[in-house]
């Protein structure tokens, strides 16, 4: 009897450890993906600023600025949507697992 109870308690503890490791791993994956998208957004903004400076130096036409801004905001919007979606998924996961 006592041995069975000890075995069951040991198994419960092992299950808790495995669950905690899985949860931690899952959150780490989400955090890494979120960080990656945040870096992409930062890089996009930085590269856009560089391109605008080059257009300024070259005395570019208004059309070139319009094209650059259109492309930039399209890419930025897509990345920001992706980031919001990842954050929502992570929050849902937190509610489920905690």
C-alpha cells in the first residue's frame, strides 16, 4: 500500500515536471518568434530610413518617395499584424496553461 502510494506520488511529480518543461519550452518558442518579428520591424524601419536618406541625397522625385513609402507601410503593416497575432496566441496559451 505504502509503496503504491509512493509510486503514484512520484509519477505525479514526474508528470508535473514534464508538463512544466513543455510549457516553458512552448513559451520560449513563442518568445523567440515574437522577438524575431520585432527585430524584423526594427530592421525594416532602419532600412527604410536609410533608403529615404539616399533619396534625399539623390534629390529623388516625389514618385520615388511615394513608392518607397507605399512598400514600407505595406511591409510594416504585415509584420505588425503578425506580431499582434503571435501576442494573442501567447496570451491564449497563458490562459489555458495557468
